C-alpha cells in the first residue's frame, strides 16, 4: 500500500528534479530519489547526524548524487 504525503521544495530543487526526470512521473522519480538517498544514508555513517546530512544535501549537486 502506498501513502500520500505532501512536501515543500525550494524552487531550485524543484526545477532540478523537473529537468532531471525526463518522461518519468514526478512521484515515481521522487520516490526513486528517496530510496537512493536512504541507501546512501544507511551506508555512510557520517550522514547519521542531521547537520552532516543537511551539508551533504545542500553541497552535492543532484547529478553527482544520482551516480553514487
């Protein structure tokens, strides 16, 4: 079962998602990004603290994050 949630994104992040997703449905693409982010979060102990996670999220370009 899937759950419906609502999130707020900065305009720059929204545009980056829109330009990266191609023909993929937005919700499917964002779900994919969340899954990849959780995998990264679980395998990188330094990301276990919120300041480190926020620093990573704001300093790493989306293109690089997709390849990791």
